[in-house]
């Protein structure tokens, strides 16, 4: 009888674990709209833009671009002209309508 009294609570506990789990309604997650962004400016883009803006100047042979600051829409590009391998010149690009443009086009040309 004592054994039966010990087994009864264990049997009841085992029976409790057999209940089906409550179904949780799936949460609706809002999908963010895709944001169209411009590709990062590179040496090829700076070379092309500088050649269009300053046709009389030497061609860009090296360029490095980086964001002007955290969250800034502008990009600062340093570049070298002709045989100069050093980044002696600088231009700021800003995101226009679907393309990069010079922020200060009047003062881009070196010469």
C-alpha cells in the first residue's frame, strides 16, 4: 500500500506533462521598405566625374573616398592627378537624385 501511495503522485505528474501545448498566434512583423541607395563612389567614378567637370586638367590616377561623418549624405574624395601618386586634391560628393554630384562644382578644378 505504501508503494502505491508513492507511485500515485508520480503518475499524476506524468499525466500533467501529456497535455497539448497551447498554440501561440504568430506575431506579425512589419517588413521594412527597401531603401534605394547609391553605390559607394570609387576611383572610376571620381575619374569620370572629374574628366567631365575639368576637361583641361590632367586625369585622376588615384582616388579614395570616405563618408564625411556619421550619418552624413556627403562623401569626401581625395585624389591625385597625372603622374602624382599622392592624394593632394579633395572634392566633396553629395547624393543627388539617383547619382553622385560635386557639392561645390565651381571649385572642383585644381588649375
